[in-house]
């Protein structure tokens, strides 16, 4: 196994370092086995670490594996968008008709590349989300997880878009931003429903973004996610089904992460076929090599 591999760290859904969700990318992953990739992801201690492989078959740009510090992840939005940026910066792939195609556990997924340099945005077409069930006053675990937080107009719903989330609208942005999550109750809800936890959202009057969101992960760990492309895509699918996307009903922006020291902005688009595209800007923070020995 070769020792030195190209390595980069990027900030996803951000136009400046520190605002978005960090991601580590190993650009020359060929030859790494599962145990080694998991060890590297555990060592970086970032939300996710991705590993780029040569295209496994014609028609795709590259292969991708995604690992959290605990386990492999079939699909996630911010690692997909961040990896595409790293691949472009390294010259490992070139968009065809404005698109890259990544191949991973979730299948072959297209990424739309728009603009150049610091203005470039990348969006991934996410797996289709499905509605599992609406929340009711009889959902004891859900009620406990949101105790003391006034809700908005739309009902709570459990959605699955590769990962399951409870989507809960909060009364207004100020209430959402000041809310203190009950981690014990959120963990109980996540474990009982085999979900990630609660993805809370509220409408906003800000001129840049239309919704503010917070992602309270209850399992397997307990933390607030700085910026989640996949969770926001699930929310976009729900909002589209409820005719709740503002403006033209197809595009909107989201603010996430301020409560945990970040300031990410995500862009969501629902196309004419109902596919959700989740993306934004990415900035490179670290470029170099990783030397890893068995």
C-alpha cells in the first residue's frame, strides 16, 4: 500500500472558511480497505471523511465512499458536494454538460456545477424522499422532544431520504434560534423511530434565506449538525408536497449552523420532475498529503 495520498479539507455550504460544514477528502483512495478508511475517518474526527476512487464504470466521473468517525454512510449531501469541489480543484474530473456523476452506495448521482472560482456552486440531485407518517399528539416521544417549543402551521412528519428525520416546523425564526434541545428526549425519539432525530425549521423574513433550520441528531451520537445537505433535501421534498416553497415554488435558500458557531447557506431546488437538488458554495481550507501506514 502506498504511503502518501493527496488530501484536502474543505468547508461546505460556505464562501469563507469556518462558516460551513468541514469535510476531509482523500483524493487517491485506490487500494485502501474498509478498515483503513474507517481508521482515517476516526482520526480526522470530522463529521465525514470521503475517499475518491477511479470511475468504476463508463459514464461516471469518479467513485466515492463516505465515512463518519463511527461508520460508513451510504449517502450524505455535504460530503458529496464538498468532494465534487475537491475533485474539480485537483483536476481529477471535468464536468460534461455542466454535470459530474458520482458513483457510490446510493447509486450514480449527478451533480450540477455552475459558475467559476469563488462564485462556483455545486448541487447534488438527492435520492427521492418518502413520507413515512405524520406526527400526532399521541406520539409521546415526539411531544417530549419538542416540549416547550411552539410549533408552526405544518404538521410534524417522519421522512426518509436515505436517512430518516422528523421534520418539525417551529413558530418563528427567533423561537427556533433560541430553542434549547432536550438531548435525552431527542435521543429517545431517534432510537424509537430509527431516525437521525429532529430537523426543526422556521420561516424567515431575511432577504437572503427563506427558512432557518436546525438539525438535532439524537443517534448514534448527540450533536447539532452545522449544515446538512441531505436533511435539507428531505425538507425541500416535504415543503414541495405541501406547496410551501416561497416565490416560484422551486428554489429557496436556507440558513443553518449559527447556533453552533457556523453560518452556512444552502440552496435548494425542486425541478420539474420533482427531484431535489441540494447545494451551495465550497471553499478549500487545507491542501496537502496524508501519510498513513498500516
